[in-house]
């Protein structure tokens, strides 16, 4: 029988750092609620990451659309931050809010690695096209550096 090498876990008894990606969608808000409950029960550090994605190249074809897309992304980020603060106050736990810009998978992975996250939670994709190109959740699972929980 081959000898199995023991690799220590980051956390000793449950996750110590829980990271949840929130984009304002219903599934991401359910993931945040689940993460908050888990963090409260485990007495874990809860970090909420909101990634502002860039606008599509096609948006540049319509005059003024880039400015509208940027303003809308800013409004969504403000709303998400406000929802996070209200939710944290309701649950009675401290929450760190980390805004980022770029590719959601890249940014969530970067923050998770920087914080040595023990768990990453995201909401299930609500877009049908992700069956073919892969959702954020699938791409995070494939990264294989932390347990990923996908909340429907």
C-alpha cells in the first residue's frame, strides 16, 4: 500500500476565513446569507467580495454607452455595499467588504489567496450560456485551491 503524505489544513476546526462573492443577483445574495450564518456559527472572519466587471467591447459601438455602463456598475457596487452593511448589522457579525474590478474569477481567487481563505462561496449562475463556457463557480472549482460552495 502506498504511503500517504499528511498535508496540514489551513483551518483546524471549520473555516476561519470565509469569502463570498456577491454581484447583486438573487443567488449571490443567498450565498451571502448562507456565508453569514456559517461565519456566525463558526465564529469565522467573513469577507464579501464584489467585482465590477468591465463592459463588453460591443458597448463601445454605441456613443456614450461606456459612460452609462460605468455609472451603472458604480451604482450596483454602492447598492451591494449597502446591502452587505445592512445584512451584517442584522446578523450581528463583522463583515469586511472588498471591492474589486476585472474578471470575477481572477479577483475572487486573488483575494481568497491573499487572505488564505478556508472556504469560497458563490451563487449559482443564472445565465443559460454558462453551460457551455463555464460559470464563475465552475472556474473557481477548477482552480482547486479552496473548497467552493455553490448556493442555488
